[in-house]
C-alpha cells in the first residue's frame, strides 16, 4: 500500500539503465551454477569422487552469494516507486555489492586457511580426477563471466538515456516538477559513476571461482609431473590474496556510494560551479551524491545580485545528463552601499 502523505508529483526511479538485463542475466548464471552444483554432488556421490562432491559444495557457496545480487535487483525494481524510499532504490545495488564484498573476503579467508592447513599437513591428490573437475568448473565459470562481465560498468557514452525517461528537478522557491528530456553531452564522466556494484559483486564471485580453477589446474598439472604436493596449497594462498584484493576494492567503491563520499577526481561538483558561478552569482552551498548507477542528485544554494528564477539556473545545467535530481535555492545578494 502506498502512503499518499509521502507521495511526490514525480517518480524517483534511479535504477541503472541495464537493470532489467542485469537482473535477467544474474538469474541465468544462478541457474547454471546451481545445475552444475547438483550434477557434481550427485555424480560425486554415485561414483565415490570426493573431488566432485567438494567442488559441488564450493559452487553452492557462490550460487548463494549471487542470490544477494538477484534479490537486490528484484527488491529495487519492485520498490522503485515506493515513496518511503525518499531518493528511490538506486543505491540498493551498492548495499548488495558491499554484502557481496564481505562474502568474497570470507571466501578468501577460507581458501587461505584451508591452503595453510594443507601446507602444514599435505594430503594425497588424485591429480587426473582433480584436473578434470577443475577444467569442468572453469568452463562453467567462463560462461558465467561472459554473461555478467560484458557491461558490469558503463563508461562515457551511456549517459544520454535514462530508465526513468527524463530528469526530475525539484526547485525550491516555486517548485517546478516538470520532466525534461536532455540531449547527450560531452561531459567526461568517470566510469565509476556508472558502475553497477551489484552486478560487479556477482561478476567478482564468478571471476574468483574461475581464478581458483585456473590456478588449481596449473598447480595440479605441475604437481602430477613433479610430485609437488606443496604447490597446490601454495598457489591457493596466492589466489586468496588476489580475491581479497578484489574484495577490498568492491568494499571501498560500494561503501563510498553508501556514505555519499565524493571520490577524488570526481569532476561533477566542479562542472556545476563552472556552469553556475559568474561575476554576480556565487554558490554558497553545494551537495552532490550518487542516487544510482549513472544518476546523481544535487542541492545547490546560490546568491545572485540579479537573481533569476530557479528554472533559469536549471536550464544552464540541462546538458549534464548525470544530474537526475536537482534542488536549487536562490537568494538575492546584499547590495553594498556606495
């Protein structure tokens, strides 16, 4: 039920432009991973292969982690117009990405711990069977990575068309809630502005699994040739370090969005000042934050010797397509006596 007391004359839908496609692909990847998981566990149990059973349960952890991604897409889509989400559900993907990063860190910790135990106390390895399982897992992971990795972030060139069909601008001092379609512009946005951290989390889970498969195959082949049992756990520790680094990067980027942090090199605030400020106009307060992939909000307070209506300043910003929700407050500057 919608609470009319919180309703607004316009929508606050700030989902990524490929939200529906990414949601659909995530479910396909989960289905592939779950199918492979069930096949490995059943086959391993039937043929007495502990390697198959172990890899099956390992894939189950990634399928469960990717459920975070899929359910976040579903919830964000279903609640995109829920007025209780003041600025929409565009940042829900960053929350899911943050959770996925924590799971990735735990996976890295588990791999490192298991590898350290095997370095301390080596176990016998059925090399040919283990290589076959790793190769099979790698093939599935590469397919999943291809499905998820084609567009897990958007760079320059994706700004001109937004899923909500226009830009919504709240203008104080006479609110104007009309929708406006803005043309494409030449603003040099950073790729991080358009990153879907939710999809990135799922992509990194698949990539982590593929990496462990590649490293395992290399270690197992060399181990089978030279009898180096220590190489498998040693390379496992290397893989854990790489996964941990990916996890930290995702934690940093998704956490920054959740905390409305303006990253170094973000030029949107400077662009706004460059457009608005003039000899008789100065910005006295400026807040810019990310609302969702490719969408930003801004609150601008300015003083002008000859103040114009808020719509005038809004029109000046119309070419900046990243600005999906703008509130402008205009005050008259004090005129100094001669």
